[in-house]
């Protein structure tokens, strides 16, 4: 299925990459980005395999394996829309307003 992204997702990812680049260098930032891209592929291939987020029945979620981040997305008739990439410690409501 085709993936689309809320415009703020780019800002989310750039901020995360900047943090990892500053804290651990280019290799760490690249590892994060590689895992994120792999998870995007999994979402596009089988979006219904991921659970709903907080019983929302619209938003689904997945986590990264080696980094403490959530990806929230919704399944639309012709695509999957990624709404937010956020740290697991962010408030549960963060980014829910994004469509």
C-alpha cells in the first residue's frame, strides 16, 4: 500500500536525526533512520498487523526495536497515512490531532 506522511512527520524525523547525530554521531543517526525506513516498509506491506493505539480504532501504532520511538498511522481507502513519529515518553495525546 502507498504511504503518505503528515507534513509534520518530516520535522519529527529531522529533529530525531539531529539529536542522534549530536549525541552519537552519524553512524547512530544512520542506524535510527535505517530502522525507521524498514518499519515504514513493514507498515506499507501489512498495515493491519499492527495494533490500535490506545483503543482508538482509527490510529494504529508500532515501535522501533532499538530506539524508543512510536509511529502512529491510519489506514485510508487508498493509502496509509503516517501521522506522527514520537518518543515513547511523549504524552500519549501528542500528535493525535494530525490527520
